[in-house]
C-alpha cells in the first residue's frame, strides 16, 4: 500500500512509518519541516503539510494522489504562538478527512488519545474528540485508535519527563495524586496499526489501545529507573501546588518556543481516567500487548539511555545558566565602575580613547542580546556559534595586546575556555527529537 503519514517525524509517527516501511509498504511522509524530515529519515518520500494552515479539502487533494491509506499522527499538547490545538486536532484533520472521501482513499487511521473528550477539561481533549467525530461523519473505512501512555526505547514529551524523573540521583519525586495508566509499548502499537492496514482489517471502529496492566505513574517511573540500572531511590511526595507551579512555568516556556514536557494540560489530563478494558483490542486485532516488564526486558538500556536520563533536567538548566551569564556580564559591563575598567583595558590595547567608550557599550549590548536570544531558545545553535566566535574574538584580541592577562589571578582569560566547552555541550544536546 501507499500510505500517507501525517506527523511522520513525531514520536509515534516516526515509529509507525518505520514499521510499515519494514513491512513493505510505500511511505509518503508529511510534516512541517521537510528538510528536517529528509535529514532524519531519508528513505521516505517527504511532502510539506501544516495542519495549522491546511484547513480546506482543496489543500489536501493534491497530496492524496495515488494514496491508498492515510494515518494521522499529528498532535500538540497545548496551543502556543506557533501551534493552535483546534486547527491541528480538529479543523486540519476534518479538511483532510473530507479530501480523503473526495479522493476515494481506502483507509484512514486516526491516532487519538485515551481520555479524549469534554471530561478532560482541556482544549487538547476536546479538540482531539472533535477530530475523531469529524472522521466518523465520512463514508470512509475509518479507525480511531486511542492509546494510553505509549513508551519505547526512544522518548519524547511525557515519556522523556518520566525518564528524567527516573534518572534523578538518590530520590524520585512522586505526585500527590498518582495517576494511573495502562502503558503500551510502541512495538505493540505499531503492530496494531499494521493490522489495520491489511485488506481484511475491521473498520469504522473506535479502539482503546492499552497494555495488560494498570500502573501508577510512580510505578512506571520506578520500572524505568530499574530498566536504566540506577537502583532504588527515596520517593518524595511533591505537593499539588508545587506541581501546578511547575506546569505553569512549563506553559510559559512553551510560549517562548521551548518544547517542555510538563504543562497545565498534561497535569489536567492526568486527572482523567487513562485505563480501559483490553479485550476489545485483542478481539479486533489478535494482538495481545506485553506487560511492561517483559517489553523493557526485551530491549536492555544502554549507556546513551542513562546519559539522557541524567541530562534531562541538566539540559535546560545549563542553557538558562549560560544565558544568564551572558546577560549579567553585559549588564555588569555597562555598570559605571566596570565600564571605566573596560574602557581602560581597550585603551591599553592601543585603540583610540575616543573608541573606548563606544566599544565597551557595544560589547555590553552584544552580550545582553546573545544572552536573551539563548534564554528565549531562538536558533540555539546559531546563537551559541556566535557566542563562541565573540568569545574567541575577545580572547585573541586580549592575548595579542595584553598577554599578561593569562596570568591574572581572577582568570580573566582562562575562564573563557571552560565557558566555551559549556557552550559546545549545550549546542550538542539541543536536539528536541
């Protein structure tokens, strides 16, 4: 079959695309950033799409030529300045489904979420349910799959946060209300999706995709910690108000472009029952999902998994500290006392006294600007590359004109080297997926 997968470089979408490709299907992958998709998954044919904007059937019809089936894996946890939940979960998919009916696409599979609906009290839950309802109104062989927590060797979003919590040294936070899930391994979800791509597969059905066990979030985190080989930890219950504060900070980070895992929507969705009977899934597909322990044991953790767990919270902390260092350095440079010192150093370098003041001001403004851009997460690697060039420029100019500063007791020049190393580390671990 020729299968169009929307959101094909996402966490679930990329796994489904790879699995179906391995089974012999031709994959047409769709996403907003085609260049990113081609770099990460070059063996797929990539076409651009943006559910924020593609909200008419006419926008989708050209993309459906020769397509036998469509799988919609697109989704965002919460609206931001670049993502609109209603468009991505409802309006865009509704237009896609209408175009599928017009084009005569044989099968449409919608990856939704267990707990989608008004009861969640979130735009995410309402919009997901609206998209599911839109699909059911069309004369298509449709299937809506609503997974519980999906876990895999790779992680993203909530599963990345769980791994980060599991990787904390000595202790493990536990939510005051310990939400319960029926976790299902990604391989089992992919097998279910592949089953619905077969010619004799059931259709016009809504299925909850769940594992065989109900597990609390703390039990899941404990299992991941054991899989990583970190041993037991002291469990500390975190009060609800502190969790809520962290979620609101996550919302704020999302508006500044950070793909933070924990937001108010995630917190509210945890309060919605995320469990369901598994019998309907087994009866419809013949697939029996594995218990979590068995699935984890089949794919042992490696050193890079342990690195990721330990770096999860250090990554944003390192970027914030580095950004604040540059901002504070710039502000200090503009302080009258520091400004006079900096101007004096510039004069000692042999430059004109008339240039000393403007150059000191310019240096402070550059430091503050680069720090703010890094704090806001704007093109992090570009900003860091600029920071490194500026740092090397400072170091080279001072080395040529005032080499004695290498012996300065306060480490005026020697401090630049570890800062450059920190910048390289921040740039190296910047990848979001």
